[in-house]
């Protein structure tokens, strides 16, 4: 079992003991409460759904800030004080825990997978993946490591590819670095940066979370995605840090681990951390 999986199991067990407390805070104390959340951009859908339910069912207002997990962690280290930090990895919240900033041990609350997005016309498959990625004319976009865990996961994929084909890792990291500053103005209002980069022909492949791939495909029907083969996938784990004693923040943290919260996570394309969770949300 990997270190990340061991940690995830540990933090899940610690928190699972508290699950009966969901909803235990008196309704009177929940009135007009606000919880500030710093969240990875990849968890935007989860947080938005959580905010909607928190308002309707718990009487809690959510104030959310989204960004790269590493950059958000740095903001917390410099003095900003959200109630909850939802990260796309365990590493960033664990650093806050090591600094004594968390109320309880870091909680693993969801898993993700890594996918590679390309144009359908590229004919990318699991069989030709390595050759296509190494082709000189193929431009690969990743997030920036450290600032955004998606970049760290992409570089971990390169390292695993290097074990299969020595030298490939260095080539792919250099390719990715060359495109980290790539930018494009959206071709249409509301278009994401990722879709704009494909639409403007600045990139040919993008390594991203599988939970975000359907959104890109919806924006640009010419795009498609494949899951990174299991032996190459670093299997991302999303971690949560409770940073304040605000009782409403604790309620939301526990809500994410409840059956309903895990169903929200599944509905947003992530993998629930709770065994047997993930059925469609019940209305």
C-alpha cells in the first residue's frame, strides 16, 4: 500500500468516528453562520454543490476562494485564515498540519484520476500514448508543479514513464515547462483557459484530472480524453484541513464525509473515499 493510501486510510478512520455528529450542532447556532473555504479549482463543482446544500439544509453560508492548492497554502502560511482548506492533494494540508495550523489531523475526503485530453483527430490511445507524447511536434500542457498538485501528478506520470522508457521523463518535463506560461484569451465568453488553449491551437495534449475532462469536451466537442493507464496514474487524493474552531466549518467537514456529501463528490466525477459510497444523490 502506498504512503498516500496509508495516510488516507488513517485520516478517514479518524474522522469516521465523528460522523454521527453531522447535524448535531443546534439549529439556533447555525443561523446566519458563514464558513470561508479555500478550495482547489478542481473541486469547484463540489464546493458549489456543498454551498447550495449548506444554505438550504444547514443554514450556513459558504464564502469560497478557488485556486491552485500550493498557492492557497502559501496564502494561509502568510496569514490568511479560512475555516476550511480543500486541497487536490494531501501534501499541502499536511504541511499546514505539521506547522500546527489544523484543528484535527488532515482528512482524506475524495479521490481523483488523471486523464489526457486531446483532439479526436489525433487518434490517441493507451497503446500509442507514449509515442505520441514524445513526438517532437506534440505540445503538452500541464499545471505548474508545487503551485498546483495537478502539475506534480503530471510530473509523477513522467517519472513512471521514464521507468518504462529511460530518458522519456526528462524529455516530457522539458516539453511541459516550455508550455507552462502558455495563455489564450477565450474565443467565446465564459470559455475556460484549457478550452481556449486547444481552440487557439497552442496545445495538443493536456494532462488533467479526469473529473475536469468532461467539461472540456463539452466546451469543445472536438476534444476527447483517455484515462492514464493504472500503472502510470499517481491516483490523486484530495485532503481537507479544518483550520478554525468555527462549529459550522466542522459541520461542513463532516457533511462531506456523510453519505450525502460523498454522493455530491461522485456526481462531480470524483471517486468517493467512503467504501460503498457514490450512489446518485437522493432528493
